[in-house]
């Protein structure tokens, strides 16, 4: 009897040992085999808190307060919960915790649009190395960033999070971003894949896009980021694309992303619970976020009734386990909760300074730093460091323009300064009393206020220069409007007019700071003023970076990652964008089924590939500031353009010389005009770019830029193939898309083609 018991006990232990392997990097298949259906389904569905984890999974808490989500633990198999948090302008977690005197602030870095304005991949990598260190040290495994949708239209509410209207610049920026973050041993989630180019009805809107525009514009940047940087995760978007929710599109998530581009990580949904969980899982969307029990139940039911196969389920679970073994949580990393915020603030300041774009300067800048300044604009105090929504970082402080200018040595007109502080305080108190603070998505901003003309007159007499800060906030969940947002408000226009009139009459200059989250109208007023500095939303130290540029401590070298049009309607996408949408006005109250509403339920990208400069340059439409444009306090000459054919494309070199009197850096943009090869093509397209080191006056540097034949290709829908036409290519070196300095020819002797799958065609 005793022997039988011992044998049974030994068998039991053996069973336990077989059935309960503990997850290691090298036993993923064993763990997969040991998992029950319930456990597999559980692993594919996020759970924001360990407490939400259901019966089979007891609570290995991996909860960082304020993090956007978790994956669920399965303690029995040694699978920890992992933590996912936003992005992209820094880590977003809750800065304080109940019963805990420590603080958990994160650095507010420059927004994506400003980083892209640097055109400097190593700068972006430096920023994201520091950012990723905060991710690691605060116990987070994946930063839900970068945001990388294309700036299809200036009014997309989240453009500030995104990089550019150009897929190459966007893709390269994203790759550098991913490399920097992931160098810390934590992951990224490139988002929102794909075609989430508007916020209006972002959960349901169906983006109807031609295969060519998709491949060349809206997927190209993701392709570059995946191939160059292998992000740990990809976040599918909320919207539909050509009829399917992106999270349920096998063409997008499996055929293109994995089969064609070789993506090896997991795909997670954006934060919502759509009904088609099983369809998502089948399509290759591994993880549902933020996750709920219904989704677990649906997956279990789907396997039981055969809607999703065991192989498909196991494929996703295997992806999840492969992801989990890479995480710091799994590796037991002992995070400190003490990243070096002081050092990171300096990284943020430097990056902002190197990225700020100087749009206009008729000799007003740089200032000496000792001037008396009349500082106008409520945003000088209520400075916009980032945007609203999930991209808003909980930073310990934001330097405003008053602190920055006074810190730099300027003396501010006191009465004016005190007035703005008092006005802001009054307005905030008033809106609090009336309960009109806006929402989390769109917090109300204090509007600009009028300053009497006679007061401005006296400021002009008493001060050396006027600085006017124009502010715009933008954020998740809503698009910007054409009126009073893209366009200046009447009060802002009057302020600019009066300040310019008074200061110019007194022989003094006017400098405008555009502290904006997206493109605004500049053409009607730019000539009124003497200088325009564009720091976008530059992070917690951004105002100091603006001061660095104003005083010449930093010579500006940023360039525009998108076009500033003359009029909003000049963008072809404006014809199909909800630019004046208000939920109440357009939804109304009606009985019966609602007809799909143009640009709200269905948005047709009728402009095809003619996005941004591709349209403006090819069709010769006047712009206010072209793509790639930015001034410096020095000047540069380009010479010796050489293009050499190599086995796979060409290598180009160009020499840049600092011909001015102060040190500076120059961004060189390489554009190519391609032979048509049977396809209509943009007049020129960006194919590479580089930035010089800081060149001293008289100093030169030769930049080398490489372009492969594949990168020259356009997408032929009829053949479902990328095609590089044979013939002569004009390789141009530009200081902007409209300022080509020199060129050299390249000949592709034989046409080349790269066939891909015929997927993602519009069905309607
Ligand atoms: C946003 C994502 C974000 C997620 C988690 C969503 O609403 O679209 O960008 O990562 O929330 O906070």
C-alpha cells in the first residue's frame, strides 16, 4: 500500500513537473503545450489591474499607477504581468501615489513633430535613450509610442504626436525613436497602424484609400520602422480601413506586416473593446487592450466552435510568450523609481533647441539677451509643453516664457507681465466656478485677450523689442477647427497688428513665437512681423530652448517636416476632412438608421498620393512655407554633387560649406525626380537626408547619402508591385523642397520590380 502511495505521489509530482513548466526563454513551446484554453485566452487579453485577473490567474501584481494597461499574469507557469504605458513625448504614469511621499514624475520631452523638425536621427536616438531609461526605471515594459500617422491634413488633432507629412522622414524618425527606447531593454509600440489620420469618429470612421496611396504614403513609414528597428509591438488603430477595422484586417496585420515586412513582435489593439474579438485574433492581433472578461470568453467560444483554429490561437500565444520573455518584468529587473530627471531635462532642452524652426528673420534675431522686452500672449505663461490626452506627460514642471526670458537676462515690461498673470488667474478661477474646464481630452484654454492700443504704444516706447507668443493646444479625441484655430482669432490678429504698428513706429522689432501643436495660417500676417520662431510644443524645458535660440546661444537648424499652406483648402485632403465638425450639429436627432456621413463615418482619401508637398510642388501651388524649410543665423553653400551607381541603387555625396559668420548646422534634403515608367509621379520626392555637424564659419563637410533601387520604386496597383522605372533620375540636393541647390543624374539601367500581395483594396 505504502509503495503504491509513493509511486502515485511520484507520478503526481512528475505530472506537475510536466504540466507546470516555468517560463524561460528556451521553453516557450513547453509552456504553450502546458497551457489550458482558458489560460491561452487570458494571455491574449489585457487586464488593467492584477485584481481584474480572473480565477486561473492569481495576482502577480505588476501595476504601475497611471500606466495605460497590463498583460495578465499566469502565475502557475511563471508568466508575469507586464506593464504598458504611454508615450510618445515621455512616459505617462501617475506622478503621486496614495500614502507614498515619493513622486513619480517623468520628463516632458519635445513632441514628435518637433523631434522630426530636427531631421537628426542621432538626436532622436539620444532623446529616446533617456526616455527609455525612465520607462525601465519606473517598472514599465513597453512605451506605447512613437505615434507615427502621416500628417494628411493640418487639422488632425494628434498631428503633434506624429512626425511628418512625408513617409520617409516619418519612418526614419520612428526607427530612430524605437532604437533609442529599445536600447534600454524595454519595448515600443508603433501606432496607430494604420490610417488613423483624423480624430473625428476615430472609432468607426472608414478610411477609403487606394492601394497605391496606402503603400506609398500611409504604410511606407511603418514599413521603414519595422524593417529598420523591429519594434517589440505594433498598435492597430481604432478606425476602419477600406471596410475592415484595422485590428481585424488579416491583410494589414499578417500579410503585409509579418509576411512581407518580417515583423516579429506582437500586435495589440488600441484602447477599446470591439465586438469582433475572434476576428481580431484570427487576423493577427495578438493582444486586446485594455481587455475585459467578454473578450476572454469570446476567444474561448471561438476556439470551441472552430471560428478560430488551435493553430491560430497558439500562434498568437507564442507571440505573447516570445514578447514576455524579453521584458524587464520577466527578467526580474529591479527598477529604482529614480531616473535621473535632472540630466534628462537637459537632454530635452538641447533637443528642443536643435529642432526649433526659424521661419522668418529680417535681421531681428539673434537678440543680445540684455534687451527690455514687452512679452505678449497668454501662452507666454500658459506655455504649451505638449498636447492633451494619452500623450500628455505628467511632468514636474513646465518652464514658461517669462521664466525663460528672465533667466536668459532679458528685462520684461513689468506691468504687462503682471497683467497676464492676473488675467490667467482670473480666467482659470472663473472657468472653475462655472464648471467650464473642458474635458480630459480637450481641457479649456484661456483665450487670448485684447491689450489696448495706447498701452502697446507706451510699451513700444519703453522697451527694445516685442515678443508675441501665440499658443494652440491640440489633443486626442478631437480634430482642430479651421476657424479660430488654423486661422488666427480676431483678438490675435488685432494684437499682432497693433504691436507691429506701435513697435515699428518706434523703430523696434517684433518677434513671434508659435507655441502650437499643429500647422496654423501664417501667410496673411507673416510680413507684419520681423521674426517667427516655431518651437511647436517643445516639452518642459522648451521655453528655455526658445530663449537659447532668441539669444543665439543656439543657432537654429530645424526644418519643417510638413508644408505651411497659404490657405487650409489648398490641401487636397481638406475636401475630405471634417474641418468644421461639431458632434451636436452634425449628429442631430433623427429617427431610423443614420446615413453614413461624409468624412465622419466614411472618409475618402480622394487625393490619393497627393499629400503635402507632393501636391504643392507638382501642381505648382503657392505655399506660405515649403516642406523642409528653415532658416539659420548663418548661410550655407552646396557644391560638388556626385552620384555614383552601386550594385543596389546609388551613393550620393555633396559638400556643404558654412559661408556665414557664426557656427551652425545644416540639414540637406535629397530629392529625386523619377522617370514615370507608366505611372504618374510627384515632381520630386524625399529619398534621403542628412545633417552636418556644427560647422564653424568657413568650414565644410561632405555628406554621404545612400538610396537603394527599392527606395526609388513607386507602387503599381495593376501589377501589385513596387516598380523602379529604368531611365534617368534627377538627384537634387535641397535646403527645402523649393530650394534645390545642386543636382546630379543617376541612370537605372534596368527596370526593377518587387511584387507584393494584392491586399487591402477598397471594396466600395
Ligand atoms: C490612444 C493610444 C494610447 C491608448 C492608451 C488610446 O486612446 O489612442 O494612443 O496609447 O489610448 O492610453
